C-alpha cells in the first residue's frame, strides 16, 4: 500500500513514517509537510532517501496539491496540525486553518477518490476530566482551549463526511506523547533542554495538573494498527495508563539528569489550564490488541537520553533562525540562553 503521511516531518509523524518503512516492506510512503517551525527535514534523516519514500513540501490546505497526492495513494494519515496549546492562546486563527480547514481539504480529496483516512486527534477534545473518571469514546467533545476546539472541529468535519458521504475515516485520540524529535516548546523537551543548559524550568501554577504519558513509537504503532484494522467511522482512544502530576514528571526528569530541583520556578498558570486528562483505552486494546510497550520510567528515560545524545538537533532549534527564542521570550518573559549543553550526570 502507498500511504500519504501528512505532517510526516513532525514529531509523531516522523516516528510513524519510520515505523511504516521498517515494519511493512511492501509499503511506500509519501510525506507531505509544510516544514513550518515544528516540521523539519532533519526529522527524516536516514529515511528521506529511502527508495520507498518520497518527500513533498506543501500545505494540507492546498486543494490542488492534496488532490493529486491523494489520487496516487491508497490511504492518508493526517498528523499535520498546529499542536501547541500555548501558541493557540496567542494566535487561534492559525489553528483553525490547519486543524479545521486543512482537515476538510484532505477529506474532500479522500471522498472524491474513495480512499481511507486516519485523522490523528487528541485526548484534549474531551476537555478537563474529573478525578476518578476516564474519557471513553462516545463521551461528548468539550474542548476548552483554541487548540483543542480546533482539533474537535477537525474531528466533527470527519464525522460529517462519514455520515453525509460514507467516507472511510477513522480517528485516534492520543494522550501526551514524548520521545525523539519533539519540538522543544512542549513541557518535557523544553525542561530537558533547559536543565541541560542550567536554565530555569517554568512550571505553570502549582504543577499538580495530571497528564498521561506515552512514547511516540508506541503512539505510532497504535495509529498504524487503527489505519489497517480500525472500523470505518470509529474513534479509538490511545492512552498509556501513565497518569502523573507534572511536578512528579519534572522531579523524575531532574533526577535522571542529575540536576537540582532548585531549577524549578513556578510561573503564572496557563489560562484555562485543563487540570487532568485521562483516557479509557480499553477499546483499542480489546478490538485491535494494542498496548504500549514501555512503562512510564522507560518512556521518560528513553526520551531524556535521546535529547542528551542529540544536542545538535535541539541546539540548532534554540540557536536557529526560526522563531523559538522570540516565542520563548513572549511566552515566559525570559531571554533564552543559547549556550550548548553543560556537563550532566545523565545515566
Ligand atoms: O494530551 C495530548 C496533547 O498533549 C496534544 O494533543 C498536544 O498537541 C500536546 O501539546 C500536549 O498538550 P499539553 O498542553 O498537555 O502539553 P504541554 O507539553 O504543553 O504541557 C504539558 C503539561 O505541562 C501541561 O499541564 C502544561 C504544563 N507546562 C507546559 C509548559 C510548556 C508547564 O507547566 N510549563 C510549560 O512551560
């Protein structure tokens, strides 16, 4: 099968492209990516020139480009999105364009050419989850940030195409994902790279917000299974059972790096900050036999170790000509020191 992977030069997308090429020797991948700030050609290093892989630079909201690519592929997996909640609070319009208009443009081509599409979504579409509860697939979508609302909008458009046109769409709703090549604006890679350069870790509010943590390779495996075996029109939660308050994650991260807890600085909370996400992922386990292969400790350790050994990758972003330093200063009110990694006690 030939798969069009949109957003394939991004974080989870590039992990997915690697997985398909490694696990399905008869498959081919066409990666479509705009290479906006978080999509990077360096994320495809080692696979970009694989004879079964082709890279195309472009926008999922470009109807003509998308139509041609969908026509020549058997299925589409859409990772392309604006993904960072804090940026969505600064510029919601960009999120509607990528996460709603972009999805609709893909759906239109998928409908016209009668292909299958997998929409990669998020547990954030369910909104804040009370302690003791777990979101299950038929639950209402109650997003609370512009990012989550745009992702929910994309999902609702998928639903409309399933119902109105019988388009073959499946949806995955993933929890917080970490691993290699995540842009260092997200909490874990930001805090690892700040710790490695002896800079403060800005914890929002009391740091007791709860997230469930999954490794990108486990997330990519779930997406692949749903693409090949998921029931048309269905959504699948992809959780890990690794619920942790942020402060526990931060302490474990600092301990792994041998850095002091005095690097933690509590800063004003994210507006509308969701207190807890928690998924019931029994459906994908029962129906498709998926489960994560790593526990929390290994997920976090593997992630941190990747950043320790790949300081060139994240150093280029922090020193680079894209907007990371500008964003950082706007978001935190701090200047980003761009010195390289200092000596660490990383195991
Ligand atoms: O749950 C899935 C979602 O996980 C994905 O759909 C999103 O694309 C992804 O960005 C992530 O959303 P979060 O907002 O949970 O991830 P983030 O890494 O930004 O934040 C994780 C937690 O850490 C959250 O409670 C906010 C907190 N945080 C984050 C940053 C960037 C801080 O305390 N300080 C920070 O500087």
